[in-house]
C-alpha cells in the first residue's frame, strides 16, 4: 500500500497528473514517492473518478471518498534512512556493495535481498549526483523567500524601533519582482504577502517555489518535505502547485537568491538614511524603489523586467479567482460539557451538537467563518465572532433541557406568570426588579412558576398573595408557605382574625385605656 498523504497534497498531484506531467516530475516536486502517486492514480482510474470533481471537493470529503490512505513498504522506508550512511561508507577502502548488504541484512533479516538492495542504492547514488538545468518557461514558476537582513521603522509616539521582515517574490521567466515588509515570518504574514504578490502580478503561475521556511514547510526532508496545510489551501484556492526547494540545493532557488542581493542594492540602500514611522509608510517607500527596479533595463539589454513580463509572460499566467484567499487555521480541540468548543485566539465559544461532548474535533477558521469537523464530516458551521468570552450557539445543538435554558428571558417569565394569574405576574416582576441583573433571578422564577404543576395553581396564587402581603418577594417565601400549608391561613386584619374573648373581672375593656 502507498504511504498516506494529506488531501491538500493529493489535490496537487491530481492537478499535475491532469496536465500530463510525468509521474517522476510530480514525485520530485510534491515530495511523494512514485509508487504512492501510482497507487492513487490507479484508484482514480479504477473508480472512474473525475479530476475536476475531485479538485472541487473539500479535503474531508476527498479523504472520506478514498477511505484509507495507502501505506508505504516499511522495508524501503528503513533502507532510505540508511542510504546516506551507505553512500558515505562506499568511499572507504575495501567497502563495496556486498559488504554493505551483509551488514544490512544482519540487522534487518526481513529486508531486501542483494539485487534489490544494490538497485535501490544505485538509484540513490544517481539522484545525488544528478544536476538539472531548469528552463524557465513563461508563467511557469514564482520563487518566494525572505531576505536575510531586515528593515526598520520607528514608532512616532514611543520611539520604539521595530524590525520588519522583507518578503521577496520573483517570476522565473521575466524576473518581475515583488517586495513587501511584514512584521514577521509567521504563517499569517507570509501567506498575506504571497497573496499580495499574486495580485501584484495580476495572475497565477503554474507553481510556487518557497524555501524551506517554517511558514511553508512543516517538516524539512530531503526526499519528502511536509508542506504546511495552510499553504496548500492557498495553492488550491489559486489553482497552482507548491514545489518546495530541496534542502541544501541552492540551484533550486537561485533566481530568488540572486534577486535578494539585487534588492539589497536597489531597495535597502536607497532607504538606509530615511526614517519611517509606520509599516505602511515603509512599504510605500519600498514600492517606489520596486517600480524603478522593475522598469530598469537589464544590463546590456534594451528591455526591462516589466516589458518582458508584459510581452512574454503576462498572458501565460492563470487568471485570479473572483474572491481573494482567506487564510485558514487548523486546530484540534475537545468539545466541552456545555456543548461548545473554545477558540483561544478569540476567547470565544461555538456550539457543537451535544452528542460530540468529550470528543476531539477539527476546527477550521477563516476571517469570517468557523467550521467544525469530526471524522472528516462537518458537524457545525458558524459565522466567526471576535467578542471576548461570548457564545455563538445554535439551539438545535443542545439537549432539550439546555434548549429551554437558553430561551430564558425576563419577558418569557413575565408572560408565563401572566398566564397563571395577575398576582403571580406582579410577584415575578417584583423578583426580577429586586436583582441588579434580571439574569440573577431566572433560576428563582423557574422554581416558583414550576409550582403551578407541582403544587396546584390555586395554592400557588394564594401563596404569592400571602408572601406579597408581607413584602417578601422570593422563591423561598412561597416555598415555605406551601410546605407548611399556610396559603389559606387568614391574614392579619381579616374579619376571621377577630376572636370573642370571654368576660372576666381581670379583663379590662377599651374604656380603661381612654
């Protein structure tokens, strides 16, 4: 079985395969073994799947379609890790392939036999010695990187000096260049600058070649680098491909490396004696230098980068989509007991169907939307809200008793009480008015009004009337009255309270107090 890969990488493979790109070239640029690529292509052919339909699917839908990802031959993975050691040992006196295979098979009895061992070793040695002349076709590749040195801007109010990273993008054929100062090399700033570069060029190249910076490549590997999922999303949005430059292969990124040196002289040097008080001011000054650079003729030529781009490369770029890319962030979080997931950056809660309480779900956020996935299926979708400590809740996500709770409001309880009796309505209103915030009285209102069914409506009305007579507007007062069956006892001042006292010599009448 083939090694499992991310669905965003699979889309890159499908896109190149549909363009009749050789499998070997796809393998080299995507960082995926040829056998793995062949396995996925075989699945697509056997099932009669449509490339356009596959590319239009969400990642979780595509993964669900393929069910299980193929697994790589563990023997080859083990041997591949030992290849650098074998290649080095071959240079030592008396060491040949037979000696190395004997050492290998002793430690790995289930490994390859001699002929296969020698074949894989020979293939490895060829790949190490090979060099490639890359013909830069119009609209083919965009090389991106950060300069090693930084620019600075000064806060006008505090005087604090801020460093700014400088992003550089250069088209391989015309050498048309884009530069932008950003706060850092973090993923969000890198993707934003790359997005701006594509809109500056007014089109999309067939491939984007980043260096192995952390914002582009999660895991640097000589053979199979792991591309950042967010960068793959951007590539899928713009219908292009990511070809990470190979580690320790300067030829792969020579165009942008040479351009960085040129930017030092044509952008950094002209700005070295000026002070800028914001990042936007710094970028405006850089743009002036950039336009001059792109409009300047090549040395010994009568045309500039901009002229070459307009005449030879612009028409070969793919058109930009109608909507700009929205940066996605991925996180795995556990659903809380209150049926919500918590987005730490926003300090905000979003509801999830209650049956997923305790489960770990995948949360995908853009600037406007929040997606929640479980087992590659979308279980919740919300509009993003940046209100700190707020809740975005879909009532249907909660259990029935929780749904009742979220509908609590002062008006709900007043309407409920009015349906019982006017005196109960007055009593509930007094409870709500007695609290600095009505929400503090909601629990008391629920307890009191539920006595309509538990104790009987007439008893509740009488108990509220008695408690109101004593100005004791509380759930506890009504409960004590009902528990002690006092709701029918006569109130002070009622005629029923008058008692006929017997005549007695020791009893004085009212005239004694006149």
